[in-house]
C-alpha cells in the first residue's frame, strides 16, 4: 500500500509545475549550463553592447559613423557573426593544399655567413607578368570581405564625396609611404636622414614604434624584392632583422584602430609567410628566416602592438597561403581575374 501511495505522489509531482521547470532545463541545456533551479543566462546578454553599439549601427543602417575596413573586419573576426549556423568558409581550415611546398629551406641556415654583405639587401622589384602577393590576396578575398570593403567605400563616398574619398585614400597611402621611408632611414646604417625626414621622425607613427625599434638589430634586408620561382609569385618585403634575438620578416603596418590581437590584422600574417617562403628559396638570399613579426603602429603615438609569429605559427599560415595561391591560379585559368587595383 505504501509503495502504491509513493508512486501516485511521484506521478502527481511529475505532472505538476516540476515538469515545466524540467522542460525548461532541457530546452536551454545546449546554450548554457546551470545547477539546480538557477536562472538561465542568455550568452548574448553578457556582451558589452555599448562597446559595439557604433558597429551595429554602422552595419545595420546607412547612417552613423563611417567604419574603416580594418575596424569592421576586426570586430567581425574577434566576435564573429551573431548566428547559430556555421559560416561556409569555416571548412577552409580543414582543406589541405594540393601542391604542397615547404616554407623552410633545409639547405639554408638562419645564421649569417662570413660572405654576407654588411649592408642590408635592397633588391629592386621587377615588374612583370608574375603575380604579386598583394594581387593574390586581393583577388581571393571572401565574399564577406569584398562586401565589407565595398560597403565601407560607398559609405565613405556618401560622407566625403568622390573627390573627398580620393583625397582621403591618397593621404592614407602617403602616410604609409612616409612611415616606411622614415623606418628605412632609421634602420639603414649607411644613410643619413634628409632634412625633410626630420618631420617624419616627429610623427605619431614613429613615436608609436620606439619601444619596438629598441629590440630590432642586425638588419639583413630593407624594402627588398623576393621571388618564388617554383610557386611563381613575387613580393616586396619591408624588413628582415633580428627582433629580440630572433631573425624575422618584419611587416610594418599603420592603423587608426587598436589591433591587440593577430586575428585583427586580417590577411597580414599570410603576407608575411608568403614573403618568408619566397625569400627562403630565392637565390638572391643566402640565409633563411623562420619567424615573422607584424608591427601595428598608431597615428596618435600610442605604443605599437607587435605580433610575433614563431616557426609553428608561420607553418600554419603558410598552409592557408598555399590555399589562397591555388585559388588564384584556378581563377586565372577560368579567366575570372580582373586587373588589380593595387600592386606591391
């Protein structure tokens, strides 16, 4: 009798309000973790909405503060889309290059030879039909990247006008060019700064990288061309030097927005490893490099962010670069590639 009574009470309890709470626990078990009757927390409620309010306003409307491509890409890469579905390009990481070629050259050493020149190499870039690293990356951007870039461009044109946008992009290009010229003057032992370069040393970008330059030594190459004869591409690297005692391909970048993570540097890591792989197999160089460094300098003079890439990380990005190179080659065969807007 007691057993039947106990079973009856249990059935009543299961059919009452406890069944509702149990169902709620099951329904939300895939999106959050809870103990007992603790209230479930929506993961999106924990996002700093105020921090990303400008981004949301910019993306969802045609008004608001204009976002540069870098700032939109940074938020997209750091936070990802608000979606429960996987993006189509997530399968790219699982792909393997069909034509594998090593990034490192086992026949070379990263130690300097006695016959190496005492001044940094500055091999001029030969303009020819061989595609550049910049062209390959531009022509293989994802649809999402193209959309963000075009949306930013149209928004800037609406705000500045056609002429204003041209002036804006020209100024950005000029700032980057002067920044690289100043760095080249600083890192070239045989060159003296020209009188017009004195103002460049006072710029915010140069001030931003001062703490980085203290750790840079043993410059091997500056603004020097590389060519990968096997994979058939060329490039113009910024610098090859020792950073904190390790020989690196160094890429100097400028930004108006903070980029504290390497993920927020967009395709820059692919650019670095592409130069590295080409240089390691270029007969104009007697040494090889196994590390990379991306330095993001800021116009306001705030300390630049250095993103160091060891040999393992470089190898991972190298595989991605090979995929982009294969995609470019395939597109070229199909004659779908348009004339590039920019070059190295």
